[in-house]
C-alpha cells in the first residue's frame, strides 16, 4: 500500500494553488474547468432534486464535489455537522435543510471568496443554524467532540497530509460519531513525478488514494465500522476525463465511525 502520510508536494504551495483555482470557481462559475460543476453536477451525482431546485443559483453554481458524501449516512434532525472544504456552501445548505433549525452546520474552508459567497447565501436563505469558518482541514477550528457527523466532498484529496486531516476529523467527532465523505479513488498508481506536480493535485487526480489506502488510513487514525459505497464516474464527460482515465479515477462515498 502507499505511504498515506507524506507525499511529494509542499503543503503551503499546494494550498496556494488550491485557493487560486477555487477562487475562480467561486467568482466565475461559468468558466471551463477540468471537472463538472453546478446544477448539472448535482443531478449527475444523484442529489435530491427537490432540495436542489429549492436553492437559488448562487447556492449551486460553484458546487464542485465528486459524489454525495451522505449516501451511506442519512442526517437526522437536530444533528451537528462539520463540512471540511465546504466551498461555496452547497453541501452545508443541503445538510442544514436536513437537520433543521434545531441542528447546526459548520463549514470549514480556506478560500476567502468561497467563504464570502457561502455566508451571503446562508444570509439570503435565513439559515441561522449554518456558519462558515476560515481554516485548514489539518487544523479544524471546532472544539473537541462537538460534531455528530463530519462530512467532506472531494476535499481530502487536495490535502497533503491526509492522516493529520482525518485525525482532526476524529478529534471533533463525539464518541460514536460518523465521518461521511466522498473522494477520489485511484485504480492505478500515480508516478512519483506526477505526485510531485501540484497542478495535477488541483485537478483532483494526483492527491487521490486507492480504496484500500483510504481504508488503511481511516483505520490508522482509529475509525471503525468502515464502509465504502459504489463507484461514481465523476469525471465522465468532463474536460479532465482523459487524465482521469489514465489513472482509472472514480469517486466513492466512505463512512466510518469513532468508537463509543
């Protein structure tokens, strides 16, 4: 299995490139990207159309996930949720509608333009139980044991130190809480020279892991009852499809629990 802790890319340079690319996704969502975005992507990934159709364009147009992270874990009313790499807030808004006003959703992102857009949309929708905090996934600005569910959609592959990120998710979960995330799974190893190419990371390819390595990493951090959902052809028909096919890239939803 791969070394799931250290990878050949400098973390701060990677963060700068991720901010640069996703700044454009926030401010110019109609631009051409290597991945699908917006309402067409939400439909492709099977999100509840009733919920998606109820949201204004600004809430959906910058969505750039890879699968529905909650496929294996339905949210309940009054639950507390943390979304890692929340972007313009689409998954947070969906979660907020599911947990209701008695619940609470915190989105974490490091791109100011994404945070500005997410906060403005939440205000527009009068969703007072949603908030967005600036931060990185390797140091989540949430107290220990606060969350019932930590979710993420296509963000962990953009993090250099995935073990640190998942350890932070473990920390903020209550005992018995769940991590539900969707992310990139590789069918073929990415050569070292490609792993060192931060541009391939921002295209959501080089930072992926195999399904076996995702499972290994979750177990190393301490998560139990690990599950993986069916593959999603997230790049099919996208401009980046050719690169994705080289490394047999798909996405999967994953679910695991913090022991009680």
